[in-house]
C-alpha cells in the first residue's frame, strides 16, 4: 500500500509548508490573504466556519467593499498556490457552501501538535514522570508567537493569547516538577527553560522567581549579581515597578562576601569604573534605581550642609491632558523618551531616578533655589523637540531639600 501524501504546516514564528517533506513555502515573514485564509481554515477548522465568519476574520468591516468577492478570489488564489504540491488534488473544497480543508488529505500543524502535547502534560492524576516528556516536546514546538506578521488581526490576537498562556502554564508546571526533584541536572534544565521563556515573556516576574531561586540553589552568586540589576532596571523602566522583596533578598545573599580583600587601589578603581566603561564618554545626568537614589540623597544632603549649597528635588510627571485617560503604551513611550531628554538636559553631577510608572525624580545641586526655573525651562524646551503623544502633557514641581545636619 503506497504511503499517504502529507502536508505539514508550521505556524509558530511565521508560516512554512512542506508537502511530503518538500517545501512549497519557505519561512514567510509576510502573508497574503490566501495564506491567511489557509491558516484560518486550519486553526478554526474544527468549528467549520461559515463564509461570513471567514470574511469577518480576514477583513475589518470597512476594509473592503465586496468581502464575498474578495473571499472567493482568495480561495481561488489559495487553490492555485497549493497546486504547487499536486496539480491533481483538491486541497480546498466547499461543503454546504463553506470553504474547508479537504478531510481526505492528511495535514498536520505545529500548533495542533503543541496543543496535544500540552494537554498530555497537564493531565491530572498522571504521574509526573509520564508528563515530563510531553511538556518538553510542547516547549520545543513553541518557537515564538503565532503568525507574527498577522499580529494585528483580531482572530490571531485571540488564538495567540491562548497559545501563549498554554505555553507559560506548561513552563511553570514543568519547572515546578523539576525543582521538586531537585537534582543538579533538573535545576540546570529549569534555568534553561525559564531563560528561553523570559525571551518571549520578559516581564513575567514568576519566571524570574524560578530563575533566581534556582541560581541560589546552585550557588551561582556571580550570575545573580550580574543578572539582577538588568532585570530590575527592565521592570522599573517598562512598568515603574520594583522586583519583589523575595528577589531582592536573593540579590543581598549573592552580595555577601562577593568582594575579596584587595590592597591594590588601582584594581579597585578599575572595578568601580567597569559599570561606565561601555558608556564612555560619560555625558549628562546619572540615572539610578530609586533605592540607590535615596542613598545618594543622604550623601548629597549632608554635603550641602557643609558647603552651603542648595539641593533641589524636581518631580517630573507625564499625565493625560485635562485629566483624560492615557493608554499604557503611550505612557511607556513617553517615559522612555523622557529618560533620555532628562539625562541630556542635566549636568554630569545631577542624579535622577524613576519614581513611579509615570514620574521621574531629579536631584540637582545649585547655587540658588531660583535656578529651578532655569532647569525646568531647559527641560521643557528639550521636550519641544521630542514628539510625545498629543494626549500627554508634562508637569514639573520643584522643592529645595532641607540639609541634614
């Protein structure tokens, strides 16, 4: 009996199509409507979508004048394309007036395989040792988001969100099992799995709890010291949030005894300078986390009492004009641009930090409190050159610090 012909379609991170192992579509960064129709038919094939549902998925209501005609043309073009595989076969057929994939032709997708393995990995009552291989296969199949070039299509958004949540649930279930077993190889696999997951979900704090706790169990102090500041800055810059006390405690654990006794001052100076070496020449104000900002404040306030200088705090706030609500992404963009504008507008000796999701706090040493007006005007002028959302306005409030005596 001759072996049955088979179509294999990959949809994670883009689309590829193989017919009996031979590619008829190499990895596609951009997809046309016929190929989008193919993906929609396959991923929603179990529901046997009506033509109206296909049209709603492929086009917005006001995007095209004749959606029925456009669907017919897309189906015709898809059939012509699939003839590259076999001119005699009818891959797309109609059933009760609906377009469907021909059930007589074998087809598989990486999405279907991923869902199947994820279900088997999440079966209640099944021993952990039996679920682990299924979880590993599921994670190997999930190579990235579903059809990223169609990420703005509503049906892709919904399906992609479901797949990503399934992926994260599989990650957490697997690493929980590995951490419970606790062998060195299990812990090393946990780090590998969570680091790959963090590339796809960089702001998922639970992943970092597994990462840092596993590093602690493996006594990876230097790795914690190197990695924690990067993740801490990421969360603060993107979300205006600090990592949990649990993760800060692991960082403090790694810091204990990290520095060996040294007598060479030049070597110590080199250690202190490493953090800025890649950023030379140094220019603009110094940006730091808020916890460090508080320590710097203590030092500067004491110094001001001795030198009879004045220290100003300026709170910079990005908010919606006339009290209107602003989308989260617009605030994120404004804060990212604001960080660079503030850095370039201040002097090297000035310090600033992110205070909240939409605020920066600045600390400046000046000869007169009246200089705050000059600084505020300088920052405002700098922002005039930057295109912020028309919905966002900049507000600043200054106050002189009381010296610590």
